[in-house]
C-alpha cells in the first residue's frame, strides 16, 4: 500500500473548488486501497492535517478549522508533523497528488517545492506550470509553434498607472468594437469582462484588483466553447472526448462552471454536451492541437485545454491550458473508456516512473585552501 499525499487548497481564487476536487479524489483513491493523507494548504500557504478535514462543512469557517488541525511540512520527501513546537517525521512520501487549482498549485511554485524535496507528483513541472498559468506567455509560445490563438495585447498595471491613455490607445489599435478583458494569471473565468473599447477602464480596474497584468483580446461574436483533456501514459499521449459547456451569457462564467447546477454534488459542475456537437473536421483539429500543445509544453498529468470556435469562419483558437482542471476532468475520459479510478492510476503510475531532479554539482578548484 503506497503512501500518497493529497494536497489541495492554497492561496488561490479557486481555493474552494480545490477542496471539492480533493474530497472527491480522496474517495476514489481510498477505493483503490492507497494510504491517503490529505494535506490542506490554507489561504496563507501553511500546511495542515487532521480528521476535521474529512467534513466538507468544516471548510466554511477556515480560520476556525485550522485551529483544530496539526501543522505539517514536507522535507526531503518525508511528511513531518509539528508536535510540541518541533517537527517530527511521520513517513516517507511515495507520490503527491496535486489537486490545487490556480494560485501556488498551478503557477509552478508548488511544483518547485516538490522538486526541491525530491518528491514525485502528478502535475506539470515548475517551468510548464509557470508558462501555462501566464496566459500571455502561453499565447506567445503557442503562436511560435503555429498554433492559432486569438489576437490580444498585454496591459500591465504599472504601465497603465504610468500612462493610462497610452495603454488605452494600444487597445484601440487592437479592436474598435467589442473586446474581452481578463486577468493574465487567474482561472475559473474570475474577473472577466466583455465590453466596448470605450468602456475598458472599468474592466481593467476590476482585473487590476486581482492581478498585476491584464490580457485584452478581440471578442469573437459568434462562438462556441469546446474543451478537451489530455493525459500521458507509457509515453503515449491520450486525448479525451470533447465537451461543449453550456453558458448563460457571452462567456462561460464561474457561476456557469460551478454553481448553476445545484443538483450536481460533484465539482464537475456546469451543464455540458458530451461529445461537443461539432463537425469531425473541427474535432480533429482540436484533438491534434491538444496533442501538439501537450508535447510542445512538456506537460504532465491531466490537463484540460479550452478552445474557442469562431462559427463564422470555422477557425479554432486555443484559449487556455489548465494544468490541474476541476474534478481532474475525469468525466471527459469516461467517454473514451477510462473511468476515474483508472485515470488516477495512470497519473500515479506515471508520476512514480519519473526520476526526481538530480542534485548537480561540478567539482572545481575555485575553492581551495591557501
């Protein structure tokens, strides 16, 4: 029986979604007879364990919850618990299942922490996570590889505060009508606004209350959104079925994704059509592009890639890459014969085969005794 650490939470606007994913994931892992220890990362990025984490309602008052828990830390690939002011070793970690959405879980910081401690984990590495969390970097790199992305500009908070009109003029050069303004490094459709170029100031102010950088893109008027998930197993990259999430407005909102369907108790959330009702030619473009992007960005674990299809021109645009998608996108793989338990097994087995980064040292003569 392998000792797995299931990490979730963290400083992120998607903190609560991560909690739901983790509770769902733990149930499936225990059914596979893994020895699972949930490690909750609070909003200040401190780690905790405790039986109180098993009850979903306890997370409503997070300050009260952490007072009942024990602090833990990871050091040299072992879990340590704080007892009477001293961290004591609990057990060696065989694999870490990362269920942290957004924030430290997806921006590469947690991956770097795992690497420093020589731990094996189920998500993308530091560099790949950092790139994919940054929408601007992702667009630049994908475009260099010939992958189609929507035209847009990066507006930084510092540049905007220094010369507001100059940045607004830059936006007006991009588009003269509708635009979409969104945070550069947040997920779950939080902070997104569709507006006219003349009304962009309010949209930018909303973004800058959450993020230091904004992405402004041309707004595609007649579009559908389609998602596809990807995972690698035995050096083979596997794509899931496609989905078309249903939306109430011009774009898929946080409420559409996670709140609208109250009858659905899992984090998979929004209403969706599986498979997406699109032509096979478009489905092939999405599948081929997903394989190409996953390989090009050296991704690992389950990744969901979100697309925009311009229905007027039949152009497929890669919109963003989620390195730790909600519910780990298990429902998309079910349609290709991979159930949730099998998907988790694939992630864990693949992670266990990874070789942790070596401690490289070049012996030289620059330090010597006189």
